[in-house]
């Protein structure tokens, strides 16, 4: 299977939980003969492309005038065409359920046959980021790290 991980975290710090989780999961899936790429935000001082412990990490430039919601899908489409990587699973990692909008838009633009998974890693630091649990319903699967979210998801429906 071809798996694309999308993450709002820049994966800058080697001790960052998102980086540790994504790299370890990607390595484990690679050992099971899956092809994995990671697509994250572009941050100055970090390369647009690197291989980290054998895992391709893409940090494409944002598209001018477009928000993060639209930048991810368009960047993923560009990467996918460049490396001929038909995606079977789109797996988004974020602390905001609103990232599911970008994840589902990515599916619609560049990987219609794929399944979507959203992993909510924590609560968002921004108050508005904790809204929009209903948007996650369009994903094929949603994972949450603790029981805190199950109460929250039940309340939000």
C-alpha cells in the first residue's frame, strides 16, 4: 500500500512527539513493505525535501493566497505527480479536527480512491481549533489518544 502522512507539525525538533510518532509509524509500515511519504508544512531553515531515517519527508512551499486548508491538497497533488505515487491511504495528524477538511479535500483533489484516517493527537492550542468535530465524520476512520476525546466526540456528535 502507498500511504501519505499529512501533518501540520513541521517535524523540526527531533524530540517533538509528532516527529517521533510519524517516523516510527512510517518505519514500521515500511518494514511491512508499504511505501510511505510524509508531507508537512514548509518552515524556513528546513529543506523542502529530505530523507529522514529512510522516510521521504516533503515540506512544499505554500501556494500564494491559499490557506493551509487548500495548500496541502495542491502540494500533495504536485508531489504525487512528480514521484508517481498513487495513494491508498491518506493519514492526517493534527490537534484540530478541522484538519479533516484539508484531509478530505486532499482525497478529492489527488487521491479519490484512497481511504482517509485522521489522528487527533491532543487538544488544539487555539480555542477555535477545538471546534469542528463534525467535520471528522467524513473521514473513513478517526483515532484519538485518550478517553478525553471520546467524551468530547460524544458531546459534539
